[in-house]
């Protein structure tokens, strides 16, 4: 038995490049020795010290060291992509890569970011991409590490965000250590994540790894941008590079996004220009600032309404044509609707009522036309239902909306007549008046409960806004749905990085880590990163506080501490009411009280500055100023604010 | 099926109750202090906020403070809600409790003038 298992191992070690004693002679003796040991009767199963071996110079030695391993080359491959960082919880299945990264690779480009959970690593990648526009590399342990990472990968998948995931695994049985390594090995490692990764591969050779590394990057960055996964075999990592091996890393391509069919784009332009009431709805549309600028240009040419779903910052929040507060009315009034990268077009075009008998109805007026321009149709999978309900669309253009926008704008410019231009201007004035009225109403709404405790989310939002609006540059890295979209209603957000949208799959645990990832990318830009951080989300991946402290990632988490999973409180209450039962138990399983969590203390324990809990709204301004000062010194800070539910 | 039938029966009862209340027109006298307690314990505050400020956006309840809604409409919305608000039948929230909650909501003071709050003025 031992002969069968040991022989290939020794043979493998025989061609070590740079080994202490390499060559045929060195190989021959250990082989003979092993054979002799196997033939001898096993009188005592406990190995005894071999005094002769310890005191005499052996004729030849087994090669136990290696000058350059496969993992060194693998790091070269990853360096060729240009990754700045690699986030991971350390794990034996990628120990070769880990060691090569920190020693051979100098722990630079990429630099190892220590994470307490793979969900932190992946969610950091989610936020990082939204600023950097390049994926973060993460390493994950075979099986268990990838299992931890999956929810965050799924969030990124739903949000069209690429994450570059490298997972350790050891295919050959004789290469696995008995016990735990088997638990951390899978026949098809990527299977668990295949439904929400765009492409995966398990390279069998180093050359294969080189090609798959570059291929994965190209696939991830081609819209629809999505996560990818490469399995790095343990033996491939740790074995020496074969002498004379001719390894080559392919060129890293520039990736051009696919543009829409020219005829379809021209037809869309014709419909928009000739419409009485065209409406643009933008969802996961603006990948870059250029996308924002082009949307504004198109809207201003047409003087039409724009509805921003808040999946990204698509349209400046205070632009007069931003009609997001009147989304349903705009859909009802529209005779042509152009959806841009819609993840749930149906929900924008229909109303839906969550009562015992669920019902829905179309919001569109008779004869209204619908166009969709988006890359979602270019790549779709079956199992997970994130593609949402099928919407009635008259013209579907499968292409990247941002890349197609210049061509659409040119067509619109070409078609608009002087008479139409005058009509459009009158239309725009009406929208501008409506927008102003919406802002005034939001200001009025915010006054209710202004001095209340728990603190209203309107007060919290406006106190944060008062402190950041005069900063040279800033980024709100948290979704806003849990605090009633106050920033969209009252802040001036006009840059792509001012708001990063939502978490895609809405798996809880996105915000804290994604905002840390965004702050990592914002750090070199000198940009202040703020997250209004839900408490339940924070608890999911609270270890990210330590990662931020350890790596000096400056982020201000303002905890929206409503002491519960408030969405779920409302769901349980809804069903209890539907079942005609008492409402006294909706808090069971949904609230985070008894004891209340002191997040400032938790933060202090993690090495972050912690402030709070703040219960009096009059204390907010000073706490925020103090927190921002800390963050501007290059450190993370958490402010715990006890808030209303929504 | 039984659930549907039961719910339908309740709807009929609540519609009748709502219609009766509508016919009455005027608000019954309610205990605002008790209403405040009920407002919290039965969970109105979850969606509408502890001071009736509303949840805002697409996920919260409407503002109740200073809403200027008549009691019959308030009761009817509770029993037979429009849109997505959960239905609260009389066996769960009796008319007396509704009247008390209404008294509390009606007692909420109007907010400060927006012009008096510097943070709400650009």
C-alpha cells in the first residue's frame, strides 16, 4: 500500500527544478530505500528513530525543497491582470498561492487583504468594482471557503458586478493529506457557484492556468459583467515548474462592450423623437461617469422624463428631468418607454399588490410601446430566478446600453426638427416644475418627527448630508431602500460615484463589506466614503470592521440601528394580519433587542473608532464631525445611531 | 380553500362594518393615551413610524401625522385597505381600539415649519 502511494510522490519530486540534489542518482536511492522498507516485516507499527540516517551523510537525499513552484507562475499570471488587491481568509488549499503571493510576489499588486470570512472578501469585491471598474481578486478555500463566499457572489451576479474568484482544490488522491483535505476537496469545485458565475475552469496545467486566467478576466469584463471562478489545483500550485517548460501568459485584451444593432438603434431614435411622452427608465445602466453624461445628454435632447430605479446612480438626483418620484405616473403617461439595463422591467411597467389574492395590472396606456436596451439578454441562466417576470417589450436590443448610447444620441440629433425642439422645451419645463414640487414635498415630509427619538431616517440622512456636502469629494456606498430613499429625494448626487446602488441579490451582508471595498478603491482618490449601514446587515459580516482597521481602510459606517430585521418585522406583521391573529408576536425572531447591541463597543474591540449609541438627534452633528475627522486621518470609524424602522 | 372562504366572510363583515362607520360619519370619542400605547404594541409604528411620520419611499407606510383623514376613511382603510397595507379585522383590532388609535394619531402635533429647520433649506 505504502509502495503504491509513495512511489509516484517520490517520482514527482525527482524532477524538481532547483532542488538541493537533483538528477537521476539522487532519485534512484530513495526509490530503492522505499522498496526495501516496504518489503521488511512490520514488527512494530511505531516508527523508530533511524540513528544511522541521523548521524551519517547519506549517499543521496530526497528532494524536499524547490526553487520555483507552479504557484510562482500562477502569481505571475494574476499579476498580469493588474489586480491591486487579493482578499481572502487564509486556507490550506491555496497555501502555495498564498506563500508565493507574499514572498515571491512581494505582497504587492496584488496585496493580501486579510478577511475574517469569504463573504467579506467577495462583498468587498462587489463594492470595490463599483468604484475601481475592475474586479477584485479573491481566494477561497476548497468547498467550505467557496460555500462561505457564495451569497456574496450571488449578490454580485444579480448586480452585474464581476468578481475574480480563485478557489483551491486538489484533484489527485495521492496529493491529498488524509482527513481534512478530503473534506475540502470536490470533484467539481465550481459546481456550487456555477449558477451565478459567468464562467469557470479547472486548469490541468500551468499553461492552461495562464490561458484561463486571462480568459476569465476577458469574460468577466465583457458586458454583462459578472463573476468568474478559476480552480487552482493544489498539486499544480506546489509542484515545481518542470525544467524547460515553455510557459507563456497571453496578452490582456482591452474589452470593448457590445453595441446595439444599428437598425434597431435608429428605430428606437425615431420612436423617441416622434413620441408625445417618451420616458427613459435606467436600472443597472451607468457603469461609468460617461454613462451618466450620455443619459443626461439624451434626456436633455428630448426634454423627456427619466426614472432612475436607484440600482445605480444613473441620473443626477437634482436634475429637473429626474422624475423618479413619479415613476408610476410617468409609465402611465408614456407613449414610448426605453428601459436601460433593466433587471426587472416588468415591475416598472406593472403594479402588484401583495394581499391574500395577489393581483397585478399593467400601468401602460393603450398603444404605448416599450423598448429594452440591455446586455442581460446576452447571457442568462435558468436556475436562479433573478431574471424576473417576463415583460412585454416591442423591441429588445441585446447590447450594452452605455456603449450604445452615443449611437442612439447621434440618431436622435439627426432626427429632431426645429419645431419638435420647441415642443420638447415646453415639455421639459413642466417636468422641471414637477421635480421642484417633489423636492419641496420631500422637505416637508422630512419635518415630521424631526426631533424624535428614535431618530427618524430623514433626520439621520440630512445630518449626514450636512456634514459631507462640502467635502471635496464623497461617496455614499450603501443602498438607500432601508431608509426611505432620503438621499435620492433630498441630496444632490450628480456623480457616478456619489451613489453605488443596491446589493443585487439583496442577500443581507452586502453593505458593510461592499462599503469597505468601495472605500478601499476610494482611498487612493482621496474620496470620503460613507455608508448608512443597516444593523442586521452589519451583524452578518461584522468581521469586516477588523479588516478595515488592519488595512487602514477609511470608511465611515453610520449604523442605522433600528434594532431589528425591520423588513421581516413588517412581513410577519402582514401575514399575522392576513391570518386574523394577534399582532403581539411580530417581534419574535425579527428584532435585535434584549440585549441591545452596543455597536460602538464592538467596533472598538475590532480596532475601529466607535461612537455612540446616539439617541438624541441633537448629538448627531458633533458625532458625525468627529467621525469624519477620524476617517480623513485614514482610519475607519463607526457611529451607532438608534433609529426609527424606516 | 377554507382560508379563502373564511377570508371572504371576514371581508363581507368588515365591508358592512366599514359601510356602517362611513354612514355614521363622525369620529367616535377615543382615548389618545391608550391609542398611543396600542399604536406601538400592535405595530402601527413599524411601518408608519413612532410619531406617525410615515415610512416613506417604496417600503414604508404612509404618513399618519397631520394627515387630515376622516375617521370613516381611516377605519375603512384599516379593515379593507387599498394598496398593500395589511387588513386588520375587528377581532384583531376592535373598533374601540381603532377609535383610540385614531385619537392618538389626530393628537399628533403639526411639524415645525420647514423654513425653521436649516438642514432642510439649501
